């Protein structure tokens, strides 16, 4: 499985400059029905290993950046897979599912979602230096006051096609807050890159974009600008939702599809033992979903959101994040977070070349 240094370098060079909405077939296309690689498919490559509870991965130019939840570190990997510590995010308070979570990059700045002693917040820092020797400038708070807890912290960051910053927040154990438009928990928030509230947000003067969420951890957009989000359910249903501005997704009043006009039903749902969906990547053809408890990559075709296929089931353990470039699918494992069964070399970035 492990590729050579040259393979890693060549593959990254082919892929880093390509957009994540490129037309890419699902990983299932390079595996058999049993999930095993077929002879014609390029072998997967362990691009990086030895990670400590990694949570998010993003590209910055030719560099791959990864956050580690418990150490608070941001790591940089060059084209060969060699690593460099960009910095340690100050003020990270680790506990349960809290710590350093999502990352996003825009215009030379790194955005980070972190749990602090006074709740969750988003900060931005200028990325200084050249690839291979990046460092972080001083922090600027984008938004704070997001309730935190030992679980249900949300934590995903992404810039939408409208240039706005979207932030997922969990209910932080306060179920009813997900329905409270004055609370930041149990929501998807929409902000300007500087942290301002866009004039066209659905609720005047509020960062809330959608509400009634339990613990959303994956967001992405298709080429038409439609937004999708994955969400951890309680005991019954995990969800894939199409996100509408101002939409109420029902938690804690409902879980899963209920056909109630007061709430927006998911377009697909799964039992938590088969899912626990975290990061997603949206291509021109599919939504790829990394699953934790389910230990699989799920592919949902954009032309039929009610169906899905699965691949690499149980092969790499818990999957926290997925990223797509024109030449590859990248998976980030999450077996060292206290809930997995780490294998030798965990946690890892596993790259599936698409030649």
C-alpha cells in the first residue's frame, strides 16, 4: 500500500492545483464489490502517518495542512510527505470532542475552529513564510461565544462559492438551544471573512444561516451552488441535508425524516453504527462522505440523492475527513482520538491516485 517518496511527490504535484469540484468518480469505482482494490486501479499511497487525533485537512498552495485536535498543532506536508510544524494554536482546551478542529484557508490566511476555556471560537492568522517553512501570525478573532462541551462541538469551516465563511456548530449538549435563534449552538453560521454578518443572511443581524442541527460536521457545495451538510444523529438517524437559508432541520423535535412541514427532512439517512458522518467533499458527480463509526467512505450521486454506495469498509478504521482533487481522493483517518483501534502508523493520510 505504501507508495514511494517519488510517487507521493508526483501525485501531489498533479493534484494540488486542481479544484475540489472537478469531475471525479467515486472511490467505489476503483474497488471491487467487496471493497478490495481491483487489479487495474493504482495502489493507494500512505502520504503521511504518525498523526495524533487529526481533524481537518486543507491545501495551501503546494502544502497540505492538517490540524491535530489534542496537540493543538497545525502541520504542513510538502510534496514528498515531509512534515513541518507550522505552529501550535494557543488557548486550545482539550476535552472529549473539543480541541483544535476545523481549518480553512483563504487569501493567505488560516482560519481555525478551536475550543477555548470560554467556549468555541474561530480565529484567523496570516500564513507567513514559504512552503516548507510556514509559520503563523498573531490571531484575530472571527467569532467567539459559541457554546462548547465535551461533545457536540461541530467544528467544520469552509468558504462557500459566495466567498462567505460557513461554520458548523453542535448543540454542545443543550438540545433545546438548536431551536433558539439567539443561540449560536446547533447551527450553521454564515460570516464575512472578517467575521461580519452579511446583509443577506436570512435573519437580520444574526450569523445564523440554518438551525435545528444536533452536530453537523461536513459542509460542501456543488457546481450550481447547492449546499450540503452531514449531521450526527442521536440514536436513530444520521443525516445528509440540503441546506437552505433560514431552514429549520428539526433537532431536537425530530430526528431523521418525519414529513412534517415545520422542518426540512434529510435527503438520506443512515443508522449511526453504519455512518457517524464527518467531513465531506463534493465533486461534479458525487458527494463523498467520511464516516467514523461506520469506518467507510460513502458516495452519494448528485443526480440521485436518495442512493449511495460504500467503499473501503473497515479497511482503514475511522475516517474523519475526505478531500478531492482532479488526480486523487484523500482520506484522513481518526483512530487515535480515543474511540478507535489504532493500527501501526495511525493516524494517516491515505491518497488514492486516479490515473
